[in-house]
């Protein structure tokens, strides 16, 4: 909805709601949100800076939308744990295989990042002061792919040995996320924003 919003009044209302949501959170949570927002802003600035410099159009509306989206993402990442997110997907009755793929992907991205960091460090040691060719980059990506494929196969085989089948109820609904006042408030806020968007 934020991306499609073209009215400054609508974006102002969305920003007001986000800052009201921020104001009721504890101070330690707000500090974590600001830290995440700062990191996201740095990455976004690096990605968007060339298009901002080159573009001849007025980028004000676009930058306001990007800022609101980054604030929203920072709040979500801080107040929602990964376990709660996976449990919520299960409660929405998404297929178990999709939830499993998402869960394992997120868990193993960190391991692949560490493996990539080790590869880059070893290349830096081997080519000290020398120019690195593009072939090295291709070999690096190939090595990363082969490693991820090998680890995926090993993970799947370990799961099969432990009794996993595609029909397994691996994500049981014994523990449910309760629908509380905060959820009701978010639902009302979402409906109000949808109505305001179409007005």
C-alpha cells in the first residue's frame, strides 16, 4: 500500500501511525529499531544513490515511500521473532513444505555467508597485492553453489534418517499464537489504511 500511495496526505497518515506504534514501545526496543533502520538506510542509500543522482524527476515522493517502508520493516524485524513468523505461517495453513523451505533457507543463509567470507579471505591471502580476474569471481560463485548444494543434500539426508517424509507434520500446531488486543489494533489499522487508500 505504501509503494502504491501517491498522495502525500495518505503517506503522512501512514507515517503518523508508524510513529504512534513506535511511541508505545519500550526504550530498549526503540533503540534496536533505530539500529536496524540505520543499517537498512545505509544499504538503501548505496543502492539508490546512482538513480537519485541520474534521475531528472522529483524524487521526494519516492524517498518518502522508501523511508516509510524501511521504518515498517525495522519495526517488524525487531518485534517479531523468526519462530513467531514461522508459527504464524503455519496457523495460516500454508503447505508444510513451503514453510520448511523458508525456515531452512533463513537458517542456512548465515552459514553460507560465513563460507563466502572464508572464501574471500583465502582469495585475499593468495592474491596479495595482485589484480583479481573475473574468472576468480566465477569460480567463487560456482564454489558457493556447489557447497550450498552439498549442504542441502546432507541436511535432507539427515532429515530422512530422522524419519522425515514430505507428509510429516513437522510444524505442529500444539502451540498457537493467541489473537490479542495488539493484533486487533493492527487489523483495524490495516483495514483503515486500505479504506483510506481507495478514498
